[in-house]
């Protein structure tokens, strides 16, 4: 038991604390805001990769399984997110589409080769790519129009954190722990932006969230027993922050944050209801 | 030597040659088991089994060099008498059964230790990783089965390191060493 607790401290708590401190330093640094987010993204991705390495006993290279790609997807998302940060127009959409397609490919490739008929594989690849593309764009754009960065981050942190619990009950304890870490990393950033509010969130963090959390949910549903309905509701959960009056309308920001968090939690609750209805745990402790 | 005795000798020689020929056997899954044992928190051992597997082998006691073994285990059939644990074992944390539906063993060399014991070296593939392993095989017995069909029974053991096959979740609380025990009754084809 001691070794598992130790692994949890080193693999989950340590990267979360490290990211909290480093992201705090970056947010306080005298840098242009657009330059801060790539650094913050790199810290999130680095801490996520570190957590993955501790919890899974190392990073497999070259990746052979869909889950092996997770740390590479996180780092890749920072690169693509940074390019997005400094790109505009059609080039921006192309970069986002490449990032979404690459992520969909890494998760689905083992199914595509010889397991599923080619037309079904292509349909899946296109569908997942479009969902990742559209979600990252929606979170970034709609969130920027209606929400403060803290509100958007709160939605993402709650979805990822509780998504980890769902993955745990969905059959994969390690994927669950990794997802929990991801949720904690975002939660730390949410707290920081509450006290050090930036003007805009930008594309880096939403892209990391969409590609990493999307891969985790896809892995859970394709290769473990996370019901698709649960994964779908978790995917929708952060959009709960879009409900309600826009942040620009003024009012009490703490109350607005609380209400938006509650709406996200309602969607998270529905996801758990779906999980326990479709795949009830047997209650046998092991 | 008369014609009759010559014919008798020829038939005897032919019979001897036939019996020395390598025989093909197919594993009878009803009378066979693939079991595993793994240490849990340094306190006890957990036993499990794979319910679905298939295999065949070529066996010639007089010429072990010609012997060969093939075994295919369906990873999704893991059974530890705890459904939640089985679900976890099938997940990417352990066997990753959806991406890697089978574990296989193919022999590359067979060495006779004595009349009852053999050392079978071969390639074991789990989660897409292939490693050479040496399995200790004991011949339990041979003889006719319920329908008179010739049968051969063996029991084999091998200890694997799961980390060699990238199965690293919950190390060292759940031990790295996994003992596989394969008890087989095979029917001569």
C-alpha cells in the first residue's frame, strides 16, 4: 500500500504542485500575455508527461499503443497551440485541422489496420478529427466571447478531474489517475487565474485540453469499458460555462463562476449516472 | 529365413518406423488449463486463468529436435473470479485485450532433460512484444481417452517478468514476476 501511496504522491501531487508554482511565476512574469500561454502550456504538458512516466513506469518510445501517445500528444498540442497563437486566417484552421487529425490518427491507428473495415475506419477518423477540431475552436472562440479565462478553465478542470474518476470506474485505474492529474493541473491554473486574471485564454490551453482529454476518453471507450454516453457527456460538460449571461455583462464574478461551475457539475453528474446505469460496478473490492 | 518370417520382419520394421514418427497433437481445451499466479502486496498470491486458448504440438520422444509447440491465448478470457478485476486486467493498464486480443507462444527449440522432462525454448508474445522464454515441460502420461483416442498430458511452468512486456501498472505492489502454469491434455491427430 505504501508504494502505491508513494507513487500517487510522486505521480499526481508533485506534478500538480510543481505546475502550480511554475505557472504562478509565468503569470506574474513581465511578459506579453500571448507569450505567457506557450510557456504555461509547456509546463502543463511537461508535468502531464512526468505524471504519465511515473504512473506507467516510463514513456514508451517509439509508441506502440494508443495510450503510449498521450505524452507526445500533450507536447504536440503545445507546439500546435503555439503556432495557432501566432497564426491567423485560413492557416489557423489548417494548423488546427492537422493537430486534430494527427491526434485522431494516433488513437485510432491500431484499430484501422486490419481490425475494422476501411470505410468504417475512415468514417471514425473523419468524425473524431472533426469533433476535436470543432470543440477546440468552440471552447476557444465561444469561451472568449462569453467567459473569463477562469470560467473556461474551471469547466475544463472539472470535466478532466471527474473524467479521471469515471475512467477509473470504467476499468482503467491508471488512465484514471493520469486524467486526474490532468484535471489537477488545470485546477491549479484555474486558481492562479482567479487571483492573477489574464485578459484572454488564447488557443494553447484549450487545444491541449481537447487533444489530451479527447485521447483519454477515446482510449477509455475504445479500449476499456467507459460507456460512450459517459464520454459524450464529459465532452459536453465544459460547455456548461457558456450557459448564463456573458462575463461582459458585469455582475458578481464569484457568483457567476459558482453558477457556471454548478452547471458543469450537473453535466458531470449525468455522465456518472450514465456510467453506473450502463456499466455498474460489481462491488467486489480487489 | 522363410517368406513368412521375412514378411513378418518387414511389417515389424514398418510398425517401428511408424511409431518413431513425430505425432501431431491438438490441445483439448476441456481438459486443459492456462493458470497464472501473481504476488499481491507482499501478502499473498492471486490466482487466475485464461478460459479460451488453443494450440497444437508435434511430439517425438525419440527426436526432440523435431518437436514443436504452438499456443494461442485469448487475453479477453482472463478470469480471476472477480468481474471488476477482470475488467481492469483487460484494460490498457494490463493486458490491453482490445488492442492485443491474443498472447502467443511458438517454440524454437526443444531439449530433452529426461524421459519425463523437457525444456522448451520459444518466443512468447504479449501486448505486441516478443521475448524468448524457456518453459519447463513435464510429461504426465500418455494413453487412450474416453473414446479410445490417444492422448498425451503435460504440465508446464514458466515465470515471466510482466515489465518485459510493458505491463507495469501497480509495480511493485503487484509483483513483476508472474508464474504461468499450463496443464494440457492433447489428442493425437
